[in-house]
């Protein structure tokens, strides 16, 4: 039997890229609204000023997000995510006209993280991230999903012209 109250351990390796998944509480599809995605982008930009990082890739889906970041300052990815979650929730409450003292649980408590091990691991996580809108049935072609870094990576040559029409066969999972 598993202990559901496990102690979570995060591994912080300075300079490493990290793939992160963060889910909205109750999987509410708040990012279906473009104004909420705009607020998320603005918040990420502001957090980047406070806690420097490179954004290597991203996809924003209606009820969750994936980001691939590489902290460049003194802070680690947990500091970045804490700041993102706190600041987004504060600004979202303002947008809704709620008092800051009012309780609101916007995000699920924890996020999932994976420290990128090598170039192949990076490529696999970029593929997973960019294919996610297709996997969830939001689009048939990752190029059509606006809230993704797919097009930037296509320009860089990571994807051939028809990538994403079928589930990618080149994604390798596991050890």
C-alpha cells in the first residue's frame, strides 16, 4: 500500500532545464478565455523579471500548462512556480473584483517537475508538450494551437512540415 502523504523531493541542479506541469484546481478550463491566457503571459513575463529564467518551451491548455524553463538566477524552479502561482492568483482575483483577503484556490497544490537529463530528453519533452493540444482533441495540427512554442521550434528546424498529424512515433519514454 502506498503512503499518500509522501514527502515530495525535488532535485535542484543549478543551470538545468526543467519540464513542469501545473494544473488548475478542479481542472476548471479558465484558460479557454483568451484574456486569462494574456494575464498568464503577463504574469510569466513579470515573474521572469523577478526570478530570471529562460523559457525553452510552453503550451497553455484550458485547464493546465506545461513549461520548459531554465532558471538563470539564484532562484530555483520552485521559487519561480511559487511566484507565478501567487502573482497570477492575485491578479486574477483583482480581475474578478475579489478582495485580496478573500480565499481563492486557483491552482492545484503541487506541480509535477522533471529535470531534463540530456538533449534527447529535452527533445522528447518538447514533442510531448507541443503534441498535447492534439492529444487532448483541441486541434488536429499543433501549428493551429496559438498558445504554444511549437511555431518557434518549427522555425528552428525541430519539426518537419507535417509533424503532429499522427501521434509522433519518435517520442521515447522511460529509461
